[in-house]
């Protein structure tokens, strides 16, 4: 199958950028870094929990009986998540082997993200979260150091507070020499009514504008690689797949809504955000939903729903005529009149977004957001369908291989599977080029034009910048 990928790559006439590859971390090797950054106690906890990616609350799921997990309603933890091919599994653990195989896979450059280590970003323990991210980033930086022409790694940034996020960014860029950063889509917080998910852009006690401003100052895009397994409706104690389906998209949608409604895309229009592994269909749906709601409730449109506009006399007359004995009663009429009449201080829930007219919705949404799509995603074409996308401007999907995980059964088949979008007529050559190369390059060079200097993409990225 490798010759198929190589032949496709030769036909393309442009590079293929893997914007979301993965490494499988060696727990013993990563634990050595963690012991230095977070201490022995946190390291012992990590070693015990390490198989539970992004689900630290499910640490002892496999140690209990099925009956007990059902009784306690413990969310089913991931299982059988690694490649069974010896070559592919070794490639997932050792990026040097990935770099050697990129030509075979039809890829030119890969940005590596963690797997097990994703759990650090959402951990509630400070030592585990902050020290874990630092340890993980050291581990990743060492793995890709010898292959910087073909690989880089994305640093994982803790976001429980803006201060720890800023320190994490500076540590990754200045001390480790990494070029890009990723965050979880949310952090868990505790409140009077129980735990809740803070998605940074709205209803926060913390000032995350400090983080977005720092990303601008440091020239790094924000990539979000966090899911929602084990939270909300994804807490099945018996089915990992029930918890898994849609969890990246759900977390990404929540973050994107927060950034939009909180006015982040208005205040920082130059800062790009990428949401990985969730596809682009949710993004198209979200933009359409936002437009539909603005048309009914945004800006001056909300006035049409003002309860004061109700003709009460006519309303009561109709209730009496058609509602029978029950609605002839005054208390029933008064109750029907009052329904939905609460009046908040701010009527326009879009007031932070900077929306003056309908077309502004797409202007605040499309330039800021990129959407990570995998090779088997049949809905990439939706991003380019001007008939369906509000405003008619294409969304920006970026290609991610997700190599190293169970959904890639043969790494050599990733590019051929993505190329089926062309073979089926879903994408033409130009759109496939933007999906597999140009959008990812735009994401990372928007704030750092030299991102790909010294890499195999240097001349191509530079030519795009000049053009």
C-alpha cells in the first residue's frame, strides 16, 4: 500500500502536512521527567492512571468488576487503542521512525501531539497538571529534536489559570524550542451545585484575555485538543464507543461558542484557533445555528420578542373563545400572559461579538477557526459548500492523520483514504490542496511567518507567503 500513497503524493504537486499526528508515550520514560517536575507522589499516581487518556476520574475502572463499575456509574475507559502492526506501533512510539517513513506514507511534515499525556491538561491536582505538562513537553521536545526538518511537537499548556498558561507557553518556546501549543477545550471547576466545565471564553472568573494576548505576542496559534469523554452524556459504564463518538466535536463546539459569544474573536481577530479531531461538520452546523439565532434574537431582532408587544386584550379574547372553561378563568389567562416574560438586564446576547449586521457573523467566525479532520471524514466537502455555509466563504479544514491510534489500522493507508475525497468528486484538486497543505500552513504562519523555516516545507511556505 505504501506505493499507493507515494504515487498519490507525486501526482499532487504540493506537500501534504499532517497537522495532527500522535505519539504513544512510554510511561516509564515519561515518568522520569515527571518525577523531576512534579515529584514522586504525582509520578506514582500517573503511572497508575496512565492508560486512561483524558479520563483521570476513571483511574481504577479496569480494576473493578463489571457489576461494580455499573453500580458506581464509572464511565467506560478506553481499551485496545494502539496499532497491532509491529511497524506501526513502533512508529507511534518513536518519532524518528515516523520521520524515516514519512515519504512512504506520502507525508511531508508532521506535527506531533501526545496521547496518554493529554490527561495532564485537565487534571485537578496542580502538581500533576503543571508539572505533568512541563514533563510531557520536555519528553516531546527530546523525541523530535533530531528530525526538526520533518517533525515538530505541540506543547501541552495547562489552563486552570492564565498565569500557569503563560508560564507554560514561555517554557515551551524559550527553554524547549517548540513552535506550537495546544490546550484542552475546557477545565473542570467546582461550584455550589457541583462540577462544571469552564471553556475559557465566557462566564469565567479568570481573565483569559491575558493568554490570548500572550499568544499573539509570542506568535503562536492556539490548537485545542481536548475531548469530553466521561462528562455529561458520555458516561456509559459499559461502552467506550458510546463515550467516544462525538466527544471531540462536543468539546470543540463548546470552546468555539465561548470564544464567539465572549467576544474573543472580536477582540483578537488575528489569533487563529484550531479544533482538532472533531471534523468540520459541527463547525458548519454551529455557524448556521448562530446565524439562525441572531436572525431571531440578535441585535435589534430581539425586540420582536418583547412581551410588551403582545396584544393582551386580543390574546385573552382568543383564549376565552377557544380554550373552553379552563381558559375562561382569569388565573389561567394571567399565567399564559406571563409565560416567558422575564427580562434580563442585557437583551442582546450577541452584544460582545461585534455583530452589526447578519454578514458580520461569518466575519467573526470563519477567519478565526480551523477544523481538524481525519482521513476517513466524509464531510470535509461540507466546508467548501457555499450553498450551505452562511456567508458563502469556505471554512478551513486541516488534515490530521491521527497515526498511532486505533482508528488508523495501517499508516500507509491514511493519504489514500483522504484522497478518496477527490476520487469521489467531493473535493477538486485546489480544495484538496487547501485541506492537506495550505490551511495548516496558514494556521501556523499567520503569527509566525518563519514557522516552517529549516523544514521540508520551507520553500513552499515561503512561496505562499510571497504570493
